C-alpha cells in the first residue's frame, strides 16, 4: 500500500487547524509541505511561519518538506527546527548536490532530491546510495492543480529498476496531478509515496478520499 502525503498547498489556509485535524483523523502517514521562492519556480507559497504550526498540529505525522527554492543550504536548518522529518531539494537548484544532501543528513533527518519532468533519473546514479527519497515531479513545479504528465510513468519504472538493482533504500515519491484515476498506475510503476493536493483537499470528504488513495 502506498504512503499518502496530502499536500497542504491545496488546503484552506483560513481553516488550517481544522484541515490539520482532518489529516490527523485520516490514514495519511505523511504531510507534504511545498516551499516556493518565486525564483526557482514562478510562484511563492509559504515558509517556516506556516510549516511550524502545521507540524505542531499534526504530531503523529511525518513532515515532508519539498523545497522549490534556490540556495536551499541557507534554509534547511530553519525547516528542520520547524519540524521537518525530511527535506527534499531540487536537482536543478543545487550546484553541489552531494554537499546539500550531506548537510541535511547531518541534521539527523531524511534527505530527498526532486527531479523536474525534464531531468532524467539516470543523473541521480552517483547520489542514489545516500538518498532516503527521490521525488519525481509529474508536473512542472510551482503550482497545484495541474495535469499529470504521462511520461512520468516510464520515468518511475526506470528509477524503480535503478534502486532495486543495487538494493538501495530510497523511497520513490511522485508529486503532481495525482488523482484516484491515475494513482494505481503510479503505484504499479513503482511509487512508494503519493503526494496529492487538489484531489484530496478539493474533495467533499477529505478523510474518505485519503482512505480511497490508500486502497489503490
Ligand atoms: O510541489 C507541488 C507543485 O509544485 C505539489 O506538491 C502540488 O502541491 C501538488 O498539487 P496537485 O497537483 O496534487 O494539486
Ligand atoms: Fe510538492
């Protein structure tokens, strides 16, 4: 069964406490928190002042912070202090990716690398042994509510093979345009973690929808 990571980017910010309560009452194991800086991606989302209270209000969950920002090394400590259990940086935003991964792991939390749709999974070959998580973006990062890019399925399969061949432990997380209609195909291709924003927070019954994602 996949791990489900509701993305708070699509949540109702006016009622964050209630949204956290719904997630607490659901079978979602993770909470996905998207940080956007208006430089790496053409949008600005939220930072520590939102992430810290959300982490506090969801104490039983694993807090998965997805940094869509330039120079992530300047901020990883702040996000760790805010409650992050894992921090994922973008391959395309890091000039010294191995150093970024080491920095995160030295903080005692999990390290992930995210790949834009145009970035081949093969470029991760030399850092894969150090990673806890690879985040395959199945939309171009920056916005929720976009359509799933079908080519991602092929990419997930290639990454699954790379990980299994060497018995690495990195989880495969897929993020962007995940719906109840395509979730099974994504899991069958090899995904361990499904991120879903609009299809969870936009649903009439958030808790039941998370249950349906879990059961795909
Ligand atoms: O990182 C991102 C977008 O850049 C995602 O985490 C979105 O928040 C996913 O939203 P949906 O596509 O599921 O609506
Ligand atoms: Fe994300």
